C-alpha cells in the first residue's frame, strides 16, 4: 500500500542503510535525518503493538555525510509523532548510549491504534514512516504478559546451540539454569538474547557486559544469557544464509537482537528492551526486579 503525505516520506530499514551522501563541510558532519534501528514494518515486520501501553522506537541520527552520527550528537531532539495526518504529540527525546556506542534516541509513546505513523524532526526534510500492529499480529512477548518457559542452553546441556556463549575471553556465568527452571524457582529472572562477539560498538552495544555490571551484587535473581544462532561457525563456513537461529529464537520467531526481558517471581514480564539499550537502561530494568 502506498501512502502519500504533504512532506516527502523517506523509508529507512532496520539496518539504517543510507546511500545518499553530502559534503560535511569544514565544521564536520551535521544532523541530516533520522534512521530507524527497529523493525519499521517495511523492510522487517513490526514488533510494535497497540493496546499494550507505551511502545519504544530507537532512532539514530544520520549525518550529512551519510553515516550515523557517533560523536557531537545533540543532547536531545524533538520528534513529532503524526498519525492519520494529525500530530499526536511532540516528544523531547534524550540521547542514550553516549560515550558507549553509537548514540540513539528512544522515542516512547502509546500508539492509540494500529496503522502507519510518521516521525518528524525540525532538522530534516524527510519524515520516517513506521508501522504499529494489533497484538495478535505480533509474536513478541509484551510487558504484563506471562513469560513462557524454554529449555535454554546450559553448561550441562547445549540444547541445540553449538557455541554456548560468544563472549570474548570466555563464556559468561549466565548459563547455569534453563529458563524453564528459572521461572519455576520463585525468583525474579532476567533473560538476555544477544551475540556479544558481534555487538559491542554499534547501536546494539555491549549488552552482555552491561548486564554483568548491573547484576554484580544480585544473587537473589536468575540471570540467563541466550545466544542468537544455533551454529554460527558451521553456517558461515558453509555459506548458509540466513543463519540458523537457536531453538528459542526460532520458536518465538525473534529475528533481531539484542533483547532483555525481566520477569518478577510470578514469571510476569515487568520490563523489556529491544534493539538498542545502554547501561543506564539496563540498570533501570534490573532495578524493577
């Protein structure tokens, strides 16, 4: 379906690939447009839903040199949210991840209905379009729902994953218990889905290292790390694409990373972050349990 707007609409995929470039000038790159770092519903299926409270949409700023801005980012930007031709609200969104990895701006608002939305800024002539769906159209577990169990890989049982943990320097300690066991033992639980070997400095960030730091003194909770791929080395050597997902991701139909879910002692999801989240957001999530 093609939708026309008063201003030019620029669709940016989850990889935020930008081929247009302009001379940055003597003052260096300047903000030019927003780019999504979430499934926008065009190049990847949307995970945002209506009827389940606030939804989070991380953006990066693409500079006039065609690259995501990594330094000298604005401390905050105003994003106008437009639905069906009407402005719903203008949100002042602070920069996150500054000094850690490529900064992002996590727009958060409560969509009133399913449909196509626009994000507009005053520094760009381009609007960014993204899609919000009904809950029954999205597989991603939502805050307030009960987290289902799963036999995630452990040191004793790999459960369909060849490389238990791709953390550089050796596996983390978050592979001693399965998600099934964790959700039954009466403790709150944190579940991180990530591939730390390949996610350190881009917008996805060092999510595993942040979780380790955030939970150093938390021996009262379960912490589980789940790798994304079933056998990354095998598939890449064989030239197989797409790579086979680990059983949990295949079963839950999660096609992105990282994700951090936190559940209370009754297995109710009390918080979640996806795509891009920094140390501060990780700390805040862990504080909920």
